[in-house]
């Protein structure tokens, strides 16, 4: 029998007991009360043991829950640190990539300017050569024309010098 049942029976026994006249006391059968007390004593060690087991289990459950909570918190801090480190690596990589792109663009601009200067120099030299070639071609053509005019006129090809310092007709 459990303690609660024993206490309920003891309570009923006292409630139903005969009252002592002109007093708040009552009369109960001694053997009945002693039997109930004995039942309670027999039930208590088992129930106290059960309660102790429950308390021990409760303590171990609480300890296990605390360990799990600590592990979860530790994992969360580790994950936070990993994510922060990963973000820092990403930011550093982004900054480095931006620096490299800027450097490459500046270098490309310098190279483009160098190429433009080189090509301009080569074109200027080519222009000078072409000008000289054009002058030589023009002289050659002029000479051919002057030789033809001299032959057509029957002239010797010598140019007469006039007093005014100008050359004669071509």
C-alpha cells in the first residue's frame, strides 16, 4: 500500500471517530491507527527510494541537458568563429581581387599609351620616309618632264640663266 492511501485512510479514521463530549478531541481505535502507521512506515522506504531514484535521475537528466546545452553553445561559438573567419577571408580576397584588377587596368592603360606612342613614332618615321620618297618621286617626274620638254623643243636640256636671277621657262 502506498503512503497516500495510508494517509487517506488515517484521515478518514480520524474524521469518522467519535468526538469526546465538550472537547475538540476524538476517540480512535488505537490498533487501527497503529496498523495504519505501520503500513505507512513499510511504504515509505520503497517510495522514498523511488523518490530518491527520481531525484537522481532528475539530476542526471539536468546534468546531461546542461552538457548538451554547453556542447550546443560551444558548437555555435565555433561556427560563429568559422563564419567570421570565412567572411574575413572573403573580404580579404575581394580586396585583393579589386587591387589586382585596379593594378591590371593601370598597367593596361600604360601599355596602351606605350603602344600608341610606339605606333605614332613609327608612323612619323614612315611619314618622313614617305615625304622623302614623294619628293624624290616628284623630282624624278619633274626631271622626266623637263627632259621630254627639252627633247620636244630640241633643246639640250641646259637651263639658261637670266639677269633677274630667275630661271627661264620650264
